[in-house]
C-alpha cells in the first residue's frame, strides 16, 4: 500500500493524471513494479489503458518512471 501511495503522491504533485487503478504488479529485486491504468468499457468489451509503469525501491521509496526514461 505504501508504494501505491508513493505513486499517487508523485502523480498528484507533478500535475499528472491519476488513473483509477494503481497496483503492485510484481516485485523485482529491491523494487515494486507498479502498474497505473484505467479499464475502459464500451458495450460488451473492455480494454486496459495504461497510464504508466513505475518501479518503487522497497527500501528508499525512490521512483523510476519506466515508460518515460
């Protein structure tokens, strides 16, 4: 939960869009891999609209935006 809140605060403080879903996808070494996305539903189909992928260091809370390197 802390890593998710770090990403929400990062997005808000930088004036970025905050999607409705932000979740930990996996743990890679010392980093949480965070997926930020919305689910778009049109009639009988839906798809995921990814806003960002981030790494958050487990120990330091340092953020790396891996979509915009």
